[in-house]
C-alpha cells in the first residue's frame, strides 16, 4: 500500500469509529430511558407498525438472520412487549404482534438515531443517496465477520429498492449488534449493572431480604408459570437446610440493594442418570428483562455447581429458548404419577 492509500484507510477507520461511538452513546441513552437496545426498539416498532408479521418477514425487513431476530424477539416476549400466535390460515407459521405495553413503550420511546439521520438523508439528492448506499454496501461486504456484519440488503443493488428506511435499518444493524445475554449483561455504567450475591444460609441474605420476601418475589415474577408461595418457600428451605440430605444455594441479583433477580439451586445427592443439581427457580423483575440478568444468574450457578444440572420447564415457556442457548438439552420427556386413589390400578 502507498502512503496515500494508508492515510485514506486510516481516515475510513476513524470515520467508522465515530459512527460506532455515536451509536454506542445513543444506545446507552435508550437503555436508560426505556431499557431497550436499538435493535430491540427497531424490531418492536416494525411489529407495531405492521400489526402482525411473521418472523421471516421481520428478519427480511431488518436485514438480519432469522436466528438473530428470534433472539431479540425472545427478549421482547419475556418483557411482555410482543406475543406469538399461530396463523389461523397456516398453522405452520407463527405471527408476531405487539401487546398494549409494547405499543405504549413505542409511543414514549425517544427517537432513534436512525430517525434523525433519515431526516438529514432526505435532504440529499437521490444520486447522493445512491452513491452513499453503494459505498456502504460494498464496505459491509468487505467486512470479515458475522453474517449480520456482511449484510446483503435490498438496497445493495443501486438499481434495486433503495428505500431510505430500509437502508438506514441496515446501517443500524451493521454497526450495532444485539448484545448476547448469555455472554454479557448490558454494557452501561456500573450503577445499571446488578451485583450477584451468593446465599448459602440466612446470614448471607442482605438486611432487606428474607426467605419470605424472596418467595413472594419468585411467585410474582415467575407468572404465569409460578408455584404457590408456600411451595416456593419449601424449595428455599431445602436449599438453605443444614440437614445432611438437603442442601443447595441461591444467587441474588441486586441493583442498588433492590432485588431484581434470583436463582435457586438444589443439590439432589445423586449423580449420573439423575444430575447432581436441580435448577428449581429462576426469575427476573419484569421491568429489568432483556438485560441479560437471567443469563448471568444461570452462568453464576453453573460455575458454583460441581456436577450436572437439570431443570423442569413448560414447552410453551419462552424461557426455554434461553436455557437451550445456554447448553441445556431436552433429552428426556418427563412423566409424573400422582399418588391418588384413582391412579392405583391393577
């Protein structure tokens, strides 16, 4: 490379860093205001705008892979912002629609950077827009990384569909990837990152938290898959028991001393066919979902366990997808027999 070409390359990278930095700042502001990432808000607004949309169509409009969109939609669903339902005309297709909470959040959410950019972009001549699109599309194809980093948007062909909104969504997704909750929590200031506290006995509880408070927290934020407070309390008692055949531990997620998440692990006393540990409960405050807190709790529990872990989860529970991404496999079908008089058959 000549000196001049090296200088041009350095300037290109410097401009890209400016763009990425501007998006990081905007993303953090968005996290503080409504606890969403930019990709989450982009998809939520698309779902709200269209009323109902299939996962494949949503991925196409956002210029993302189906796998990436599925992960984002999972987090939106866990926060109660979108719902899935089967298409009545084609039961194989799942349609997405927004909840009342999702629509309300869209109305109050601040403008995305892309909306401000769209206004400025509209002031350019069409040939300038096409030239910018062609250059960015070529740059995206040159980047050596994930499929999302090498986007192939509809606007990649200067003679194809060069809608400004589609172009801008492609740029947004190119330069800011959806954070993986399995590997990290939100990248924000320390006061927004919950601290994890291990509890092995009552002495480990923070002063403002007790067994009873934890039981009520789990009952509230496990809905609609919650057990009764009494049954949850029995599980907590087992985890913190001093009895030789009962033991376990709890991990709490605290944000400025406020309980925002918890996981309860029981030790089974078995090994092999029956794993050594049972993940009994894991729940996150509904206002804090989508930030990777549940994943951090499970990762911490995995590190503390000295053997395999099993769990029970309903097939229609959205949390099942999180467990699968974290390595849990549904190898067996669980069957139960209730010890009732009607079930004693010869």
